[in-house]
C-alpha cells in the first residue's frame, strides 16, 4: 500500500470518501483482497493487479454519530495502514471534503460574517454608481432636430 487518503477530522453523521492506493510490488500478476475497517464496519474488495502496477480503491463511509477518535484501517494480506480521525461537533460547520480550489477560494473569507464579501460589495457599488451616472447623462441629453 502506497497511500491512504483520509481526512483527520469530521463532523458526526457526515459522509467521507476514503482512497487507498494498492501496489503490486511483486514480479507476478496477482489478485488480492483489500479490507477497509472503520467504526466497527468492514468492507472488502478483491482486485487484480499486474506485476509492478498500482490501483486506487475508494470506499464511501458514514461517520459515527458519537464524538471521539476513530481509526480507519486499510489492509491487504501483505500490508496495512491506519489513520486516526477525530469526530467533533465543532467541525459541523466545516466541510471535511473540499477540493484544493474550494479551500483556496475560501481562504480569504470570514465565514463568521454573513452577506457579501468585500470584493462583491465593491463590485455592486461600482455597478450602481455607473448605472446612476449613465441615467443622469441620458436624462440631461437635449435632442436638437
């Protein structure tokens, strides 16, 4: 196993995507069973891997309702990897599964203040001023024939 991608925090009763990359480091093609364990639940998937190749396996799981620390474990007959996740109500307002673009877009915002951000507010004020200016220019235009 070369990678286990699991968030370190989650909100109670939320859902998670877990990804594990399994690599056949042997010289022969083979079949192996990948086991995923979390909060007393067990899932298994049997995969075929050519010699020297890797495959990413994904598991969808539900976070327990109770706060605390839980362990994700992904294993094969030859390897095992575990990650601890903290389930906390304080994370309820946070999105535990966000892309890098979503995380970067929210990095400059203050989630505690409702309404528009500074850029959106300035843009709206600019549009209002521009429309007002154009309306006044148009209303003072004298047409001579």
